[in-house]
């Protein structure tokens, strides 16, 4: 992960999608320090103890349900099944008012780059990483599988959010990259409710949620949320982004009279 964290920013400067985007863009230190280190460390402890408690109460890991599988197949199994879960849950987050509340912080970044993917509400991480790592432990996978799975997820998250002008060609129909995921973050109507996949783009093509215009003709230009702009002041903005999910209904949400109307995703207001 450290290698990817050093390599991707260098590649962004060499082959940028948006050449005008700064390395130290708005919210950079909030994402790096508070989301990338503090939140990740704290939630790692919480999730580890939660999974340990589940295992202590159920004893599932002692059944060794996948222990006899080769480690490589274990890794492939957990990569594919979790990626399908992420696609389905991610799509649901854009349709359900309650779940959107814990996902909108991720969409609040006005400039998408290798680091922006780390900005996710604590509750969203708690849910997704519990679902990610609990089966690995409870089904009795090899210890290395959790490490490799976590590393692949982290590096791939950096890659698909990077400010890289990269073209995967026909591979984009199988694996996800920045040229497709960038449109998911775009505040442009033609891309709303599209491209929910993380690692495997095949889910978007299979379930008909893919949006992939010719990159030579179309470029995503606007990112973030229209209806809210956080002050981006370190460190208070992290607390604001976390607390905003718990605002009372109607408070701070766009309306017909609001100066910045809601964007829409799949026909549902973005605050839904």
C-alpha cells in the first residue's frame, strides 16, 4: 500500500486526467490523516474485536469450512463474493435514504484522486469491512488471505479514484479502472446512478448499470455534491462530515427553493 501511495501520485503528475488539479487539493490532509490513518486505525480495532466476539459466540472458525481449499482459491472466492456484495450494497446506498446518509461523505470530494477513495463515513466502513473480513475468519481461511484481500482492496480503491488518464481498453469490460469509476463520482446527469462496481466492472455490464462513453470524446468535469459544501478546515471538517449523516430530516437537504438543487441518482434525490 505504501508503494501504491507513492507511485500513484507520481503517475498522476505524469499522465493526469485533469492536469489543473493540485496534488494538495481541497481536503487532502483531512483524507490522509483523519480518514486514512486515525479512522482506519480505530475502526480496525473495533472491527477486529467485533469479529472476534462473533467467533467466540458461534465457534464458526473451528469448523474450518474453507481451510482445505488452496489459499489461492480462498483468495479468489472472497474477492469475487465480496465484490458482488459491494456492488449490490453500493447500488442500494444510492436508492435508500437511510443508507445514502452514510455514503454521501464519500461523494463529497470535489476533486477525485488516488486519496479521495479513503473518505468514507465511519459507519459505512464499519459495515463494509465487517462483511469483508468476518467470512474470512469465520470460514477458517488461511491467515494470509485476510492480509492479501485487504491489500488488494486498498490498492484498487486508490487506483480507481486516481487522477490518471489511463485506458484499459477491452479489459474495462472485466475489471474496473479510473476511466469508468470517475463517472460514478461525476456531478453530470448522464452518469447518475451508474458504475457501482469496485474491482470487477462485469457487475455493471451484467446488471446494466454501466456508463462508459468514449474517453476521447467525453470527459467528466464536475465532481462532488451540489447541495452541500463542507468548509474543509482541518480537523473540524471530519467531525462535520460524520455528523451530517445524522441531521434531522429536511435540515440541510436540497429543496425546490434551495440555491443548489439536489443531484439525482436513479431517480432518487442524492440525499436519499
